[in-house]
C-alpha cells in the first residue's frame, strides 16, 4: 500500500516538486523558471501525480523567499489539501538548502545558507547538523561572507572572493524528507523576513 507525500517549493526562482512513497522519492520536477509559478505549478503537479492518484499529505515551502512565490505555493497546497482531504504542513526553504548541503557533505558540521534577498542583499541563516538554526538575517554580501564555515545556496554567487561553497542551488523539494520531523511539521503560513515593498494606498 502506498504512502504518498507531495512536497513543493515555489519560494525561489525554482519550481520544485517531489513525490515520495514512504521515504523514497519516486518522481520529481525541479527547474529554474524565474517567474510564472502561478501558471506553471498546477500543471506540473498534475503531471507529477499522473498515475498515482492523490497524495496522503502535502509539504510546502513557507519561505523565506519571494513574497509572491511563497503565497502561490501555500495557496496551492491548502487548496489541494482541502480537495484531497489530507493534512498540509510547512517547511523552511532555507532548511531545504541546508539539507542538500548535508546530503552532499555527510561530514559537514554546519553550513551558512544564503538566499538572494533582492536589493543587493542576502538572506543568511546558519544551520548545524541537527538543523538547529539561528534567526534569518538580511545582510550585505560582504557581511554574509564573514560567517563561520562553508556556505550553500544561490546567494553564494553574490559573495565577494571565493568562499567555500558546498552548492549554489535553489531549494530542492527532493530533499524535503531529509528534514527532521519537526522541521517539516510547521504551520503552512508564510514566513517573511521583511515586509513587502508594496504599500497599500491611504
């Protein structure tokens, strides 16, 4: 009997989906699309789920990342959860980047995750091997480069010099079940590091 988990991440320039049967990833779709998540997400989920029926649970990236991308992913996950009558939980996209780093380097004790925060800034968060994390900070590239140990994530490309980089990828849903249970049991509500640029008219 199958036990299907659908994981999705749209909080970055990547559209990233993975379908697990138990702990095994049986299908995935990870591509850099930049914009257009709203149009691409549901067709991608339909293609991924073809022949598998519906998932037994849904995991969704709640940020940090793109304001619009975070909302698109959470809205889709909640809608599918209601339609399928299955639970929906959240995880941190930064933790997903750390999970990929730990998978690539099993000897790694800790890593600084760097995401592009826009405005020439980086979102930085330090993770240890148990996924204990400090607060996510918005830093200039020179300040982010001063962190301890190696770095991972797409924001590493903005650092000055040649930092020790484990990988420079976006959050990848294929690593969702690498996270500890507590790290993939968050409320499916947006996690924003700073307020949006848009301001409501007075």
